[in-house]
């Protein structure tokens, strides 16, 4: 007599067989979502989970970060075209047949294919939400909104912050018993080791001066024009500081032109994408984040781990949660260049305040260790494999500890 898929998954777990996971990604571009997925896949207990990563397009900066131990299948060796969708769905189904759970690791096309394949095959699907969609929704097409709304049919949805979970549930009418929060985790020991590498030779002289660093893609979400305006205000106020932007994207020429207009081009430096941005972060006097919206903000944890004080916009949803309402870094209103400039000025000129935040941040970063995040993911995936009933309400599976109490 044939057993149901749920019973089969339970029996395989009880008999010691690994739970087979299929993560779906669109590509490996150098973004925080892809980084979080790769770190988590590598951190799961290999004795209990067999991890397979499906990547639709073989492109992106993180191709150079893949390891021989990563089990990755690429479906296309070029950029996606609309006519590829049936083929991608078919190949996703073929790979999903050998999985116990399908995880849509990044919102969008790859997750839609994963969800469709899981439903057609009778497999559980877990969706992963990486950003707060409320401020971003006006920028997406009706087709993309429809794709996001299909997450309602997931077995479980994991968001990287409470704010992202609450807004996603509200925007897409997701039942609250399907969504929970697991904060992104980082391999802190690896970050500390990577930070010990020397700066690239062409940046050594630059960092001998007070330097502000921001790391992220050069796209509208990160709101680099605000950072450039704030940096210019520092110069106008007599504060000489270099600004180094680590990341690449389509706005590079526009941002260079803005620096020219502001008269700050000599002190603004574009480092491009770096697989290891840690030496830049560690050697900075201030780490800045000017984003319009985030989901979590991995770079904030990296800055805290490196002991670099932070000035960040209080955008939805990650910075306030990561920095515990401003206890571990300066939070300023979004799109307020004067406020961001004032926060950076304080951290550049008040060494006692900067050192206090730096030391507190190092302790705070421990709350976001990859090991803790993976443990919560493992709990969730084991629950899905056993089809345990879920609690109601938006559940925080991995709340960060409060850390030491410090002045604000």
C-alpha cells in the first residue's frame, strides 16, 4: 500500500534519512538576499538536510563565491526571457520531484516556479521574504504583484524581520498562521577573519583620512543621492571626510555626475563590487546606510561586527530592529540629508560616542550569528517535514537578544 507524501517524509526523518531541500533562486547577483541564502544553505546541519540550490540564470557576482561543496544546478546560461517560463517550470518540477520541501528563496519568478512545481507535485512549499514590500509595491508590475500574492498558498512563509512579515501579511492577505520571522544570520567568525585582509592598494591613502563607507547595489532602493547630499553638507560645514561606495549597478554614472555637480568628486570613490567588503567596513570611521527601504540589512550586522559606528536611515523595516530602536547606531528620518549629515558629523567628531557605539555593536552582532538563524530554520523545516500544525499570529522564531544597555 502506498503511503502519503507526509507519512513518507515523517518515516524518512525518523529512520535517519536526510530531509531533501530544494532552494530556488533567480540568479547570484551580489545582493543581500542571495548572500543570506548561500550562508544559510551552508550552515544547515548536513547530517539532517540534503541541500540543493536551483539557480535560473547563471549570472551574478556571487558565482565567484561558490564552493565545490555547494550543490547548485543552473537552468539557463544567459539572462531570462519571457519565453523561457514553461521550460523553467518544467525543469523546476523535475528537480522538485527529488525534494521533500521546496523553498522559494527569493521573491519573484524563481519562487513562483518553485511554488507551482510544489503544488503540482503535492510537496510543501516555504516562501522566504527578504524586503518590506509596502514602500516598494508601487514600483512593481501587476504581474509581479500577482506572483507575490501566490505566497498565500505556501505551507509557511519566513520573513527576515518583523516589519517585513507584518507588511507582507497585510498587503497580500496572507493568513497570519502562515508567516513567521527568522532574522538573517551571518558567519561572524568568517567576517572577522575576512576583515583582517589588507585594503586594496589603491585605497590605502584614502583611508588615512576620515572615511565614510556604504556597501550595497547602486540602485534606487539604496538612495545613494541622499548619501551624496549628506556628504556634501559635511564638506560645507568644514568636515573633511572621504566617501567610499562599495557596490555596482546601473546608477554609477548618475552618481558620479551628482558628485561632480556637488563639487565633491575628489572625495567620493566608487570601489565597485567586492566579494570581500570587510576591510573597507573595518577601516571606516563611519558606516552609512541611506536606504529608502530594507528587509533586514545584513551590512549593519557586518558593521557592528567590525566595530564601525553606524549612521542609518530609519527606513522600513530592518534598521530599527537590527539597531534596537537606535541603541546600537544613529537612526535618522528617511530622505533627510541634514539629519544624516548631522549623525555622521557626530560620529566623526565625537570619538567617545563613536567608540561607545562601536563596542556595544560588537556585542550586539553576536545576536545575529548564523548558527542561531540556522537552528531556527532547522526547527521550522523539521516541523514542515512532519506537518505539525502551526500556531496563529505572526511568530518571531529568532528574536535578537537585547544586548547591553547603553545610553542613546
